[in-house]
C-alpha cells in the first residue's frame, strides 16, 4: 500500500545495538534489551524514544525477546549478561540477583 518509513528518536552510535524483538508492555511502551548497546531502549506509546536504566557492560548481553508477567513487569533472560533484566510498569529498570555464571545462557525464542 502507500505506507512510509520514518526515523524517530536520536541517532544511536555503534552497531548491533538491539538484536532481540521488542516487547509491548501493558503500559503501552515497547522495550528492547541491549545486545551491544549500553542501556535499555524504550519507545513510548506517544512515539518518544528513551534510553533507560543503568549502563550494562559487555557484549552480546540479551538476544531473546522478553516476556510480560501478570504483574505488568517485563523480563529479559541473559545471554552473556550476568543478570535477568526487569522493567516494571513505571519504566524502572532493575538487574535482578543472583549473578548467573557463564556465556550463552539463554539463546532461543
């Protein structure tokens, strides 16, 4: 049909920033876990682009889509990152304990 593509938000430096599919949360935001980027990416229901949470060091952090829990939180299982990533309905990002040792922990959708 007659659709168009539009870039939104700031230019984000680097390559391979976000690999896994985004997750649409009940709050209307779509969240992307970082692959080689340093922070979570959020696209709000209004189309604003935000980087959330703490900087997460390393490469290949999260490679599979997250899941939405009944309480509205979004969880991402780590690939090479050390911890599970949680975004609550208010958009707060938490790295859940404990640290999970090893590489290539969770890699299938």
